[in-house]
C-alpha cells in the first residue's frame, strides 16, 4: 500500500538526513586524525630508546674444547682451549 507523504514531512526528513550525514563525516574525519595522532605518539615513544653498540668482554669456559661466543652484532669471539 502506497501512501502519500506531505512535502513538508519529506523535506523535514531530508534535512535530518543531511545533518546526520554531516555528523558522520565529521566523526570519520576526527577518527582519521586520531589514528594519525596515535601513530605519531607511538613512533615518538619508539624513537626515545637509545640504541647503542657497546663492546663487552665475555668470559668463555672452554673446559671441553674450543668455545665460541657469537655476540648480538654477529662477531665471533674465539675462546681458548
């Protein structure tokens, strides 16, 4: 069953739909901005760590034969017999 809707009612509903669409677009823009801000904050916190390369001496117990120590940088330190 089709019913006729007065023009004023239709126009009022379209105005409400326009306001809803504007609110949704604004919410989407705010969400995108917050995602970028979150990523920037995460990257800033990540870059605060001090990554350095230190040379350390390592004592190797080689009672059973030749012992090797592979450090974090991939260098091999050979122990004594």
